[in-house]
């Protein structure tokens, strides 16, 4: 299997105006590619950071059964308004993943909320709690440790993440490396697939974080 893929950086779905300023969606093309590679119709597909629901919507379009958790009420309601399996999106905090009614899962695709190493508020709390970058990494690890209980033996878990380039005022953050390291302590790391974006929403400039590619880190249940 090819370990890099070239995909257009196009988000096909129109989203409500209120989300335009914080549109951190994954382009559908990447999720379609991965669902096609790693699942069969009827499989359960889960995203613990559902965002605006791209994973769930693509899964549903491809006749898979979508499940997701989203902490932001407006985003949760938007997803509910868009999917057929309305009860399969949960409003909640993935750090409590073990408390939710989830089925056994065939495939996980997710792009967690990111944190820069110099930030002081934990994004996993909706920026309401103080927390270091290390706290954030520890809590991500706990989420994926809890996830293990719901994974079918053959399930793949793919986490899309990228390193955050330095800016004129802020240091770079090796987020992809750090997430890979903490998750590989609770799941078996299998390999990475690099998604290379052709053209971005930002014209000819690189992706907002400094790159035209992202890492899809693939894990198996341990
Ligand atoms: C990068 S976005 C995901 C975008 C998604 N891949 C899409 O294409 O729509 C990350 C999402 O995680 C949500 N989030 C952050 N912390 C969370 C938590 N503790 N539990 C559940 N969702 C959380 C944020 O509200 C945000 O919508």
C-alpha cells in the first residue's frame, strides 16, 4: 500500500456561517480514501473528536454506521441536523469515553483538537481549564486507552495530526511526534500514511500550520 497520498484540499460541504472562522475540518477526500481502504459496508466508524461531523457524514454516505463524540454543543447540534443516525452522535467530553454507550468499533478516524507547547489552557476542556502541553498529551493518552475497550480485535485507529510550525512569535511544536509517542504506549503503532494536500484554502501558501501535508498515524488495538 502506498504510504503517501496526493489529495485535493477541498472541503465539499457548505457549513453554516457561524463556523466559518474556525473551520478545522478534515477534507472529505482523505476520510473517503481511508474508509475505503480499511472498512466494509456495515462497519462501525467512530470519531471521538467529531467536530463538524466529516467522519460521520462520509461514513454514512459510504454505508458504514457512524458514531461520534463532540464536546461543543453548537457543533453537536449541527452534526445531529445532518446525519441520519441521529442518536449516534453524543454530546460530551471524550475524556469520559468509558461512560458512554458505544458499540464495538471497526474503525476510528479522528483529528483531535491541537495544542501548541507554549499554551496554558487545555483545549480538551474547551479552554476552560489551565493545563500544560504535557497534561494535554497525558489526557489524550487516557482517551485512547479508554477507547481500547470498544475496539474489535481487527480494528484500526487512525489519528490525523501534524507538527505545528514555528511562527515569528511562537516556537514550533512536534505535535505529530508527541501524539505518536503517547498513543503508541496504549495502542500498537502500525505505520503512517502521509496525506499531501494539493492546493489549500490558503491559496499557494502552505497550510496554516506551515505544512502541505499531515500524518495519519495508524494503530491497532493492543
Ligand atoms: C479538529 S476538530 C475535528 C474536525 C473533524 N475532523 C471534522 O472534519 O469535522 C476537533 C474537535 O474536537 C472537539 N473537542 C475538543 N475537546 C473535546 C473533548 N474533550 N471531547 C470531545 N470533543 C472535543 C472540538 O470541539 C472540535 O470540534
